[in-house]
């Protein structure tokens, strides 16, 4: 995270926050050291959410991890949640404090900066979606290179349209490029306006939001094993994954309907900044070597 003004704003604005980013280093057999970040609330009965303070804490941790990854100390980075919750979106209590346009823009910018820190890593990044991923929770998962999802997960959604908003932390940019504009509209608009219909783990996998579906009983262990297979380029995992991703993201130029100049006077969400290093796709590069 590199924006000093956003850090300066978040410090006084963050107040008390109870969602924390906890780092654990895991040795993946045959791969190497893997940084696993678990987002969890101090209160086990409360879901993890994003407030200015929790975003700043996560961004600071991701910057440390990024430096280690760039130094060759890590082979991958993963983000997961706790129990049946991945991340339940923005902290609505903290949102009440955003009572002027400048604060709202700063919060939007902070979230984008933090999520881009995950997307900018020089090693493969993973989101292990163990449960509900709502709003910003799904958006940080979309910022990762790869996603696993639990077959028992419920509550995967971008519900902002129900409130008259758009996903502001990169989801509206990343999701259509992952599953195609038509399917993205279903997730972001149609589901949200249908009394906030949500996806479960199986539906998210079938749409292509997630790359693999994992049994809930040993979700984290199997997700880590899958990540190791991707990192090391196991053909039985990487080759079908590359084909599936291409199929899910298959769309024509006509699928992108642009508004006329007269109708274009609406605020577009800020797209994620370009990566500092445009590396060759992890899947394709590994498949080419094999």
C-alpha cells in the first residue's frame, strides 16, 4: 500500500476495529513457504468486515508480504476467513461515519489500494472462500489470481445494486472479465434486485467465480494442497484449469454494450490500477514447460 494520504486519513477515521488480519507461514510440500492470511473478528460470533482500520491493517500486512515475496522468500499468498464467514463486506457501523464526499472517496480509495496490493504480488495469490463472501468480501477474493470455494459456503454476492450502489472495490471491473459480462450482470444486478439473491459454493463454481469446489470437512487443507499443485504446475490440475477459465471468460465484443455520450454521465467505479509487473499467466507458463 503506497498512498500516504489514505494512510493519514484512515488513522484518525478508523477508531476501534475488531477484524484483524492474522499471518501464518505454511510449508507447502514440494513448493515452499506460503503466506496464509486469515481475516477474523475478535468476537467469534461476529463476521469479519472491512472498516478503515481493518483495511489499513490488512494493507500494511500485505506490503510486508509483498516485499518477502519479491525477495523470493514466499511461493504464494492466500487469504481466507473463519468458520462459515470469509468476509461479510464493509463494516456498516464504520460506514455511518462517512458523512461527507471526501471521506467516502477516501474509503473507496483505501479499499482499492489494499485489494490492488494483493493483485500486485509477484507470486500466485489465492482466495480460499470458506463461507459467506459479501460485497467487499467477494471483491478481495476477485483480486486474487485463483479461488477455491467450499461446497458448504452460502451467501456469495455483490448486493450493492439493491442499495442503489455499485461495487466500488474492483468487483464491477474484475468479475465481467472472469465470467463474462452477461453472467456478471446476473450476479451484480439481477440477483441483487431479486431480493438480494445469493450464490452458494456450487453456483459460484459453476459460474466460474471460483476455480475449484472443495468439500467443507477439510476445506483449508485441500485448498492448500490445490494451491501447491497450481504453484508447482501439476499438469492434471493446471491444464484443465486453463481450459475451464478460457471457457468461462468466453465472450464477444458485442457483449460489452457501451452507453451513448448522452447517457454516459454517471460515475464509473475506479478500475484496479495496472500491475507493476505483467507476468505470464501462471497456468499457461507452467503448462508450456510441461
